[in-house]
C-alpha cells in the first residue's frame, strides 16, 4: 500500500510537521507521538535503533531527523516499504475507508 504522509509537504519536498513531547522525544507526526510516547516502537526498523534514538536530551535534532528519515521517506511511502503505522494512518484510500458509512461528517467531507 502506498502512503500519502500528512506530515510531509510534497510541494516543498520537506517535512512539514514534527512533534516534540514534554519528555523531549521527537516524533514524525501526531500519530507516532500519540502511540509511541507510551508504547514500544512496533516496526522492526525502529526496534533496531537504540531506545533513546529520538531523545533530544541525548541527541541533537539533526541527528534524530537523519535517523528518522532513513525509515520514513518519500521513496518508502511510494513503494509501500514503510512502517505499518504509516499505512494504517496515511495509506492511500484510508480516509475514505474511515469515513465510509458515516452520516455525521460535515457535508464537505463526503
């Protein structure tokens, strides 16, 4: 499944969003932040990293981004070779699946 990441600005070819938690952990987006602030990373590529790889108290932002973007990048989004969390949240066609059958969405969302 291809991914159209909502945190990536495709027009400018750059990341548009990064989340930093109160504990100074850096996440690529709110979907990762909400899950991984309290749960272990479930993708094997992230599991292979040291547990503090995204901690600003131990690494500078550029190092964290470089590590993060070896896994999360446009090539991986286009090929579908990205973490399952990306596919679940930003997979092409996911929004339509989430909204199917919902009568309570505002009219412009149908």
